[in-house]
C-alpha cells in the first residue's frame, strides 16, 4: 500500500567528533523517512526544493520507488539548508546555521492521486501546514505526525488542534517533557496521549523508544551498534521503517502489528546512523534488515 509523507527535503552539512565535516549531504525529515520506508512499500513524497537542487538527488529517490511527483522545485529559490555539529556523546548536537529558504513558504498542494492516501506521515513541520495535509486526505486510515520543540513553544495552539485528528504522534524525550511539564517520561507519554492521539511514541535515541496507548505501555530497546557515525535522520528513519512496514502489511493496527513495526523502525534507524547522510542506507537491502531482525528477536527473548 503506498505511503504518503510530507515534510522537509534539505541539504545538510554535518560535523562529528571522529568523522570530521561533510557538506552538501542529501537530508531533510521527509527524505530520511522516504528512503527508510522504501525498503517496505512505495512512497509518495511531497516537499519543496530550490533551483539549486541537484538533479541526481531526485534520480536517487526515484530509484528507490519513491514517487517525486509532489516534489516542487521553485525557480530562483534556494533549498532548505541545515548545518550542525555533534558533541562527543553523539546524542547532543548544536545547530550552527539554518536557512529555511523555500521551505519557509512551503504550502503543500497534493497531486490528485495522492489525496486518496490511506497511510499518511506528517514529517516535522509547522502544525498549520500539517493540518493542510490532513484536510486533503479525507480517506486516510492511519495518520501519524512528528513534531519538535520549536512548534511546541511557538505554535502550541495549532499543535493542540492537530493532536485530536492524529492516530499517532512521534516525538523525542525532551519534547515530551517540554510538552507536558514533567520529567517522568512514563507520565509524559500518557499525558500527551490524553491530548488526542490514539498512541504516542517517545524516541530515546540510543536507549530505544517508548510506546503508549490506552491499554499498552512498553519500551523497545535500540539495536546495539558500536558504529555511530552520524545520527542525523535517525528518528525519521525509525518512523519510515515503522510506517513502511504497517503500509506494506496493511492488516490493521493491533498492538502486535505496531510492536513489530516499531522493531523494524528501530533496525532501519540502526543502519542510518552508521554512515553520513544516506551513505550507509545506500549499501543495504531488505535482506540486511531481516538479518538484523533475526538477531534482534533472539536478543529480546528470554
């Protein structure tokens, strides 16, 4: 089943303690999500880029069964650019520069064929823009969104209005604490769910993810890897693997399906962090993910 994603498509400049600086990487929340999801199901990508956008990036996405009909290119514009530096612990990072460029005026208008989407992921973006996507997908079966501290602090009213229309919300631990005013993540997860979404997933980086629904709460550990090269896009890859699996299976959203989907998201993200940008993801196949799933299942059984 095709999966629709709407969000940022960007050029990243990333610096890490051991890997040095790498410029002009293909990045953006929707990009990392799309590439991860493409291991499982066809993806329809909606985003905006400038005239400086390298054509080879579009070719790469299309080679992954990612439909780029919804990728708008603005004549005379510049693509969203992010520059960041990671601390030695590889969890904390400093944003050195952000140039929103054409993404600052992003107003997604879905192609007609996209408006029939059953599976929708709203990658990190302005809540008002995410709402516009929901307004254009009335037949959706599953709608999940990501958010960030900036929108929690500056667009809270729009974000609160959006929450009641979501099936799921994905956010990291610091965002959950900011959103609820509590340091207890278990309490924070339940409080966010009570704001509207049917389930909430709190990402904890190298410590995995926590799932909250009305009847279930559990922790999914991360896959242990000692090769963390660049964490950029790991959370988006997690969401892409999870949503991609759910769209591929297309057989409901019971706890067992979501738990398995989270495992696939975790494993897909574990590959993403092993290279700068999409470098490591380009090297793997679905078989590599399945091989890691076999190891992950053994690791979690006792």
